[in-house]
């Protein structure tokens, strides 16, 4: 099935972003944006399936574009060789119909959540550490949102991929579900608020429907909720991946 | 009453690698307290002085305890608790 006219942005071209981008390209999206400022490292290769040994040291977005164009010559790939940052987030996500956020740090996750909510762009968040993964779909209405699930940035003891590692097959599973949910959102399917957790060690997939929190600081009804991107809110050391 | 608690990978270092443990209690808090006795350090990873940490979700069955009675949520026979922490990685 093709997806003519669909513009999708992949934030983080890593273990999740590579298979997600490949699936989107094969699904026939018209424009695929790739946002990442990193270069390919040898340690990436077991899970970042668009890259090969010869690509080590090259910018991820450039290598990914070549790999995707080989598979989908008609695909328009837009490169954003920088991080999603407070100063560019809303403008960037606003260029797309749907965002697939698979970054490796909490700063980007919360920033993507905030920017997409403020811009009215649906977003599917995905994460994977070791054997587990989590995927969450947020619709155009932005409610329920990522901050309904995780209220604020973890501090101290939250695991991340760099410290804990991740299994290559697990990110493939997680990315597949992320793309499914993204395409479902674009198609108008009622998947907003779906939270999927995956335990790759026992191949268990659980799906729950998240309810919006009345007191959510992003999508709740209180006057103090987030109404603009505050750069200082993402500057904490805890936000770096 | 004994309840099954599903432990996510990042917390399994505290349960000797077990992905599922059992604990006794009539409420979620009592189960967590019992878990702490068996697996020291687990409670601190789930709770702070205000209650459930802001980057952790605890479910009874398929329901987030925030939409039940929080840590006071009562458990019935056959209930299963699962923990979904915030993770970043890929």
C-alpha cells in the first residue's frame, strides 16, 4: 500500500530510526525527513541496519539517504543534519504530517512531545533499552500525550541505551510497531493514546490505552500548562543522552 | 494475598534477573513494601517522598494506578502488577 502525499519526520536515525525509515520508504511515503547530527560508529552497526562498515565516520543522515534511495528511488528525502532543538523544534515538526521520535535521550523526547503538541502534529514516541521497548502514539489533538505517561524528565537512575545497551532485534520490533502506529494515525485510525510495551526476551507484546491526565502539564486544562517551548527546560544535564 | 509483579529489564538487577516475582499485600503500597524486604532498593526506584516517581508507571492489570486509587489501590485475587519505566534509547 502506498502513502502518497504523506510527509513523515524521523527524529533520531539510530537503531529505531533506521528500520523505521526503511519501512516508511517501502510504505510509499512521499517525503521522509531525517533529523540527526551524529556520525556512524562501529558500535552502531549491529542494530542500525541502514549502515555498513564503510559508513563508519560518515554523517548518519547522508548515509541513510543513499541507502533509502536505493530502495525507493522516488522517495524525497529531506536531511536535517542537526539535533531537534528548542529553537528549531516547532518549525521543523510543522513541516510534516507525522513525527516518529526514536531518539536516545530524554531531552529530545520531551522536546518532541512538547513541540508536536504545540504544533498540532501527531507523534509516535519509541524507546528501547536492553530487551524492552515502549511505543506511544499521540494524535493531532495531543491528548493524551507523552507527559500524561511520563510526567517529567527522569533524573538519576533512569536507564538509557548508551549505558545499558540494546538488543538489535528488539529495536526492529519496536520500530515496526512505531511505523504501524504512525501510518495508522495518518490514516485516521483510532490509535491515539495506544501504549505498546515489548519484552523481547519472551517476545511479549502488551497494548494498553492511555487515558489523559487532568493535571497534565502539556495537555491538561490548567492555566499553567506548557504553551511555548522554554529552552531552559531542556538544558538540564539530565536531559543529555 | 500473593500478587505477581512483572519486573522490567532495567530493574531486574534488583531481583536477581527475575522478570516476575511475587509479593504479599492487600494494596499496591503493601506489595511494594513487601518487595523491598525481598529485593532491597526496588522501592526507591519506584517511589519518592511524593509517591510513584514521575517517570514510572505502575499498572494493576491494564489500568494505571493513577486512575485507580494510586498506592492505595486494593488488589484482588489474580491481579497482576506491571511496571513501565521511562526509557530513552534506540
